[in-house]
C-alpha cells in the first residue's frame, strides 16, 4: 500500500519507514505505528509517524 495517504495508515499497523538519517541511502526500518504525526490527508514524501520504539520517519510501505 501507498505510504503517502493518511487513510492507509492506522495506529498498530506494521509499516516500513525511512528515518531522517537514512533518507540518502533509502534504508527502511520496520515497526509498529504508535502515533501519526502528519495531520494532512496526503503528503508527497510519505506520512510521518512515530513507531513504538520511538523512531520517527516517513512511511514508504504500509
């Protein structure tokens, strides 16, 4: 699923995100969504979320 649409992401969902430090390499980090930080319904670079581990990044795969 597409990580650019907020409706595709829910709290407790397993997602793959790219962390700010990994944006150049594109390395994905997998985890469970704790909070959805982007308020708008869509974002061209992916919806920003916080994982249960505390890591913050943009969703690339939902």
